[in-house]
C-alpha cells in the first residue's frame, strides 16, 4: 500500500495539465455495486513520439454500466473505438518533442451479478457477426470436427452447449507458466493436443467450439476489481495490474446471452489444490454455466483488434485487455507492468 501511495503521489505531481472529464448520466437501480478503477501509465522505453491505448469498461445491458471517466496526461488524449467491434479505449499520443509520456485514467463502473441477458432475437447481421470465422477464431477444420464430436447425440441447444462446456472443463488445465492470460490460440491447442493455458486460451476454446457448432459466441475481456464471495483465487489480490480475466458468453434462443466461465473452474482447481470431483468444485462448475460474479469488469469482445491510429503496426496480441503502446523502440512488453510502468487499482465506492 505504501509503495502504491508513493507512486500515485509522485505520478500526480509530475503530470502536465492536460485534462478531460466525461460523465455518463445513465441511471442505475439500487443494489448495484460501484467501482473506481484507476490506471496510471508511464512509458520508460524512450522519449519522443509514442502512442498508447488503454481499454475502457463497456456498458453491457443488464449487468454493467460505465458511469464516468476522467483522463489526465502529458500528451493528447481522446476516447476512440475499434472500427470492427466498437471496443472503447483511450488513445494517447506524443510528438517527437515529448520528454515525459504519462497518463492517468479513472473510470467509475456499476455492476451487478449476472445470469442470462434476455433478448428475444438476434438480427441476421448480429448472428453473422458473432458466428463468423476469423483468423484468430477459426471455425473450420479441426475446430468444426471437434465441435461435431462433442455435440453428437445432443439435440437441444442448451444440451449441446452444456456438452461443449463440460468438454472444455474436463479437457483443459490451467498452466501457471503461461504468460499473462495466454494467447487465445485454441486451434493450436487442438492440433497439438496440449490443453494447458490460461483464461484467454480456455475461454477462446469455448467460444471457437461454440461458433463451430453454430452458436453466436464471444469472448469478453476484462479485469477483476474486487474480492470474490466464492473463492479467493477468483478475486483480486492487492492492486489489479495483473488481474486481467477473460470470460465467454453464448447466445441461446431461450435465454439470450448466456454467461459461462470454464477458465475459472480450472483456476480454482489449480490454486485451491482441488480436483474436479471435489464437492466445492462441482458446485462452482454448475454455477459458472449461466452465471458471472460481477467482482469483475468487462472491457470488450474485440478480436483481431485494429488499434485506431496505429497504421500498419499491430500489437503482439490479438485482443485489448492490457495497456498497449508503441514508442521509437517498438512495442514495450505489456505483460511486465514493472518495466512498462503501469499500475491499475480499484476500490468500491458509494453510488452518487
């Protein structure tokens, strides 16, 4: 705590006066939780021209509302969106004369625990969008073959989806040696028969198989912001600079967007030194088929992200869940906040 306080104080004192604040007046009913999330970034790679992108919390009907945003920094700041997926983000830019490159972003987000989000129908355009085969979300070849085998003999959509969920939970395992949240390359998992990974890999596999089986499906990339009422391992720990977490949701005609989280089942098994047969894991496995505890905030569902203003440069990952920057020396390692020099903190606040 002392280190964070010193960092925040020194950071605030050195910021240039550039400042913008946004307030979202969306009403939120009583009973929701409100979180203040602060991201501080200082680029140490080199002075001069640079660009930085920070993911922002999305507003998602029924369980999450982005209520306010304040931005302060030494460069030019703007709120932008990815053209394909609409992922919201802050973009900061500095010209060649810059000697300090730093930004502070404060977001207020309201959440409540969620089940399915009722929706009568998806438009054809929406269905096509969320079933599309992409370079990073392939649905043909071995992905389609695996989905067909898993769902064979299951007739109702919910039974077919449950078969995919159970197969992912049973087949994957959380690999603590995987960097960050993983790469999300689930096709390689299938081709190599190596199913160790972290949340982007396990949720990505869930989404890819669901799409191959004909379901609209998407990853939701976000970050844990509070302790869990279920297991300590699926809550935040200290600051949240390394608390990123990816979940999945699949559209069912009788339920709307249906939340699942096979990756957290596997996280609890590993970090709790439990087995899939443990009574508490069995309970969690049932619960996470149709439920998210909202001690977590979702950023976006963007894949193959095209960062606005990046030009031909692309990040070394295909989703925006971490701060991402380009400097005169290339792309700093976003998975190393101590060298990239970013810090993300959160705390619960009283609703205004």
